[in-house]
């Protein structure tokens, strides 16, 4: 019995050392190549999520509710290197409305809002990749779908791109979340291609867009900044079909900005539109940020 007991102890120690070695190797490989995107799986706000780590921050994409098993899609957190969560959807109170990309009016791509949907990792030939707890590469693809839509998220160290594969109903690229983790509109702004810092309109209601822009932003991208934060979040869209945009804020909760939502109706159609998004270091200045965003729009994949 003693020999058997000792044998189990030695086996257990071997497994522990092996697991620690694997974890160290994974950490070393990530630190040795800043171009890597790393995916793990962990709980976030009562949901099981894919945690996707890249150069400037981490993104949490919902898979299912931890207790009920109800499937879910969409990002419920976007955390920059300072630890600010630019979405922070914990499904409590009004926070249940936060998310990205909030793609379909049926709730697809909107965390905590239903809409069904499933996700899986695929390679560049669209073959399923079995997830065993850890993925890393310079280009990773997450496919997500329900009865009405199918999209693919392309993750790179520098940015993320959304490819629309199927869209049987109108859709939008809609960001909802607190700027730099906490709303304080006195020190927060949004910026378009022209580089002008604009104040957030508030109390305007769903579908609002400043009359200056008529129905659509006069810019292929916008980003949000906070005077005290080091990073910005940006969203850019190319090849979009006509459809009204939206841009306003709830000062105590979140900003509501979109390409393709007019009078609260999702308005983009077809599969040509491509969205790019991510974090950028604010210190590089507007012109360099604009150049980087354009480079991602020109070559999203």
C-alpha cells in the first residue's frame, strides 16, 4: 500500500510540474512574440467566454451562461492595458444593454440579449479547430452564427476585423459601453476622420445622430477618448450599404455609437461591409492613429 501511495504522489508531482512547464512555455512564447494572439477560456460576468489577448488589450466573447447553459454571442468586456473595461456588461440593471458588435435586432452578437448563436474556432480554410484550453497564433479566426447571420472575427495583434458571411436580416456595428471604464463626459470625447474632438450629445434617445451629419457620419471611423486614459477604442467600417448611423450618450451609463442603425432599426444589408476595431495608444496622436486605422481598413484580413 505504501508503495502504491508513493507512486500516486510521484505521478501527481509529475503532472503538476508538467502543467507548470506548459504554462511557462505558453507565457514565454507570448512574451517572445508580441505579434501573437492568445486565447483561453474563462468566466466573465456569469458567462463562459473566450478571452482573447492581444498587444493592446483583452477581449471577452460570450459562449454561454454558466448556470443555465443558454448560448450567447458578442463581447461583454474590452479591457485595455490599464485595466479599463470599455464595455463592462455584467447583465445587471441597465448594463445588460452594453456590448459589441450588437449585430442583429434578434439579439445576435449582443451579450446577455439572447438571439441564440454558436461559435467555434476555424482555420483559414474554414476547418474547425478543436479548442483544448489554449490557442495562439498571429491570426486566429472565430466563427459565430445563428439562423439569420454568420460572421467571422479575425484577430491580429494590431486589430480585429469582422467579416460578414451571411446576413438574412439587416444588421449594424453598434458599440455600447463606458468610455475608459467609467462615464465622465466632461473629460470624454469622440473623434472622426477630421481630428476634431466632439462632445457627446446626451438625453437624445435611440437613433439620434447630430444634425451636422444628416443620416451618416462623414467619416469611415470614429474613436473615443478620455483625457485621463492612455488608450482609445476605435471602430471603422468599409463597403457599408446605406443606412443611418447613431451617436449619443447616457452620461451615467454608456455611449451608443453605430454604423448602420437608424431610428433604432438595424439598417445595413448584404455581406460587403467589413468592420475593424481595437485599442490604440493615444500618445501617438490623431494623424498616426488615422493612418493605422486606414491601413487596417485597406487590409482588414
